[in-house]
């Protein structure tokens, strides 16, 4: 199983501004409507795992459901999927390793992990294998950080860098694990 983060962040490491908005993500003109590699990325994953806040934010966009893959929403409070999403969205809860074991048994191998708190919790549990982070050249000065506290440092190897729209930088990292240690 591979757990992959694909996200954009500000220069100062935030994924939402102080008001919780992500409108700043569209501050760079994109006249060609490039998906900046998202289509290629989503084609390689089997499903998405996102937190409740991210799910609510996607619903608030007022657009057609943007995902063709199953979406598993981590929530301890949501008791049912909103009407119209029953065949697209599935609720999961519990310890992350148990959630992942269940998804693995269901045949899901490559998961897109999305949402600030969800990403932070996966990192705390050392469950992220790959990160693709696009940096937007804006300083927000606060908001929802991409990264949070960790129990121990996690090492990643930078494997690719791509410049997009003459302004954005997409960096690709792979988790480096100490195989002698059994990690």
C-alpha cells in the first residue's frame, strides 16, 4: 500500500488562510486551464482518504463532484453520507492503521491522502510514502499549516521538481525508511 499526499501550499507552508479559505490557490493566472498534472496523478491512485473538514470544503465549492475514485471520509461525528453521494463517498473511522488495513483488504493499494489534519495525523503515524507539494508564491502569514508536530523526524528524498505556469514549483518527495530497523 502506498499513501500519497498531493497538495498545494503557500511559501510559508499553509494550505488554508487565516479565514480557512483556499481562494488564494487561484491567485496565479492559468489561461490554458492546466490541471498541472492532477489528472495524471489521480489516474494512478485507487481511492482518496480525506478528513471531514476537507470533505465539507469540497461540498461547499458548489461544483459537480470532482472525483471519479471512491472517497473515504475520516470522521467520528458524521453518521451518514449526504444524499446523492452514497455511491461516491464512504465513511470510515478508527485508528489509521486499522482503516488502512480495511481498505487494503478491499483491494485499495494506492491512496491519495488529503486534508490538513488528516495529512498531519498520517505523518505522525509515519504512514505517508510520497508527497507531491506545489508551492504557490504567496505568504499568508498564518492559517492552517500543512505540517504539524511529529514524534520523530521523517526523512524524505527529493526526486523531482517541476516549474508550472512560470510561478509555481511542484516538488516530489519519497519517504526514506530505515530498512535495517524494520520500519
